[in-house]
C-alpha cells in the first residue's frame, strides 16, 4: 500500500525529531517524557517520597520520570486501558479508571494514602475532525480533574494535558475553584503546531 504524502511527512518529521533521538539515547519510552521533565525542571512538582497517580500512562514515559524522582520511598500508580510493560517502583492498573472496579483497584494501591500529585497526558485517538476530537479531548481532561478531586490530599497538585478550543476556558475556571493556582505550560517537546498545553494546578483545596 502506498503511503500518503501526509503520512510520509509525519514519518520524516518523527525520525528527525530531536526528542525522538534523545528518547533512544536516554532510554525513555516516549518523547513525552521530556514534556514532564521540562515541567519538573521549571516547577519542581515531583519530589522524593511522593505518591503519584499517572493516568493514561502507556507506554510509560511519564511513569518512568516520576518513578526515578520519587524513588523507593515513594509510590507511582500508573493506569491505562492499554497494557504497559513493567517499570521498577511503578504499580500498574490496566483498565478504564472511570469504571468503579478499576477506580477501586487504584485506591487499593494507595493503601489508605492520598496522592500528592495526579498527572495526565491522556489524549483521544484523533480523527482529524475538530468537532469530534475536541469534545473527546476535553472529556479526558475533565476525567483527570475528577480523579484529582477524589484522590488528592490537601495542597496536592495536578498536571493535565488540555487541548485549546471549545471547553478550555470552562475547564480552567473549574480548576481555579478547587486549586489555589492554575498555570499554563507549553513544553518545548510539545510540537508548536499542536493545540495541546498543560494545565498545572497547585494547592488542592480539599
């Protein structure tokens, strides 16, 4: 089957991407690791000993970063509908966390603790149709916020991918009602043409 011009362009861009090359060199599972690393460098959201929940974790790029920082004294609970290869110091729960049974599995892994941080790099499978993709993306962002409300300790933080467009302002206002501060981050590893940004919400008001 002949590749389309657009798919060929994507492949060329992908393999020429400096973050893809760094991923191979540094041993990370995805270029997305560098998005979280840049946010961490700027905002110091992850610290040794913390309890972190990583939503939409597969293939594990963010979980790797978080586990390396929290260390053996901390805990990273990663969840995704897709399977994920094991990572040291990461407890993985496979399934849809919006289902009560899966959500309860995540809570069980907390062993009575509350999370210090919820991180989410979730995104839907894009169709290329904005009217379809944007609501799907916003729904995932809202789910991450809901998880934060249910699992975070007082003064905990949330980092969530959000696509700019319809629903963005409403979600930000919702976050501002339950966090002391909400900031927007656009890491260099996030492609300039992408509408994705990351909302960093700090100081959960339990």
